[in-house]
């Protein structure tokens, strides 16, 4: 079941460098929240902190709180691998495992979690590919390499791989930036469908995309040159785009900077 995320007074560091300062926001369950803002303002850093991926970078750490339906994702006894199973991630560029078949790409996470039964794997692979709107296109070539698909198909394969382990949250870091317009539209349609079952957070530089797919928008900006990124305002997408409460938000959405 999709779950809500509560972020409170989040500071994200890389070593001694404070990348993002004092972020407080709620991500509602079964909705799409878009993180927007100029390059370097900390959008992707915040996104990666939601499933502890930022810890992969040397010196990555947080202060503050991130809770998934009340569960502290940074509790001392919380396994980061479990967090990443609950909070899946789709990256900017499609990254199917190049030596694996379409089937094995989707089944990889299940096998890593100890699932070996072929009937179970077959069922989840089919269900996940259907969930990613890819099944009808690949059902007759499941044993062919995933890397042989088109860019848009590869990204949907990565989404199928992410949802196969049944996460509660899906994070997407500019998932359409490397895709053509037709593939982008397919991913956007898929995001709209997936929010019925998942809590989705997406980073995008495309204002039209944020307006089309998200229910809530959070605008980040740099406090000043050399200062950490900060959350300027967050609210319903319709409000942020039509009547933002902060001039900097309006300027960014209207293309006056960024």
C-alpha cells in the first residue's frame, strides 16, 4: 500500500558541505509530487535522501527526520537496503542491466530477495510489465536483452523492475530527460496511472511536465551564491503554477531565471 512521507527540518550534507537546508514538507500517499527549481538547488539531493541513496556518495549524511507512515527511515536499526526496497528509484537515463534479458531485468530484485519459484517469478514479471505498460510490446521476446529496447521502452522496463519488488514509494529523477516526445508522453501517462497504487516523487526541469503529471509541486532555490539549497514553497500544483505565494517561484515558472 502506498504510504505518505513526512520530511521535517531536513539538512543534507556531503562531508562538511551543507547541500540542502531545513526542508519540511509532506508527500501525500497515492499522489505525484514534483520537485522543481534551477540546477544545483538540491532537488535530486532531497530525492536521493528519501531512500538513503545519497549515502552511496562519500560523506553523505542527513540531519532532521524522514518518516514513511511514521517509520523513521534513518533510525539506527533501520537497514538502508530495506529502505530502498520500500522506496524504489528510477534514474535519469534508462539503465537496464545490459547483460540480462528483459525477463531477468524485472526478476533481478525478486531473486536478490530470495524468490526462486518459477511460477511466482513468471507471475510477477508479467504483472510488473503490464503495470509499466510494456507487456504487449515485449511478451514474445522476454529472453532478448533489455538493452535492445528503445529508450522509452528501456525506461518503462526500469519502472517495471522497480515495481516488481512492491515498493510503497517510487522516486523518479528526471525520468524523461533522455527521451523523445512520444516516449515522454508514454512515461507521463504511466506516472498518472501508477499513482493509484504508489506515492510518487519526481524531479523535473520541464515545467509543462510538472503541471501535467503532478498533484503537488515543491519549488527549491539557492538561498544565495555559495549557500545551500532550500525549499521556497510547496502546495497544490494548480496553485503553485497559477498563484504562487513567492515572487521567486513565479519568476522561475515564467522562465525569468533558472
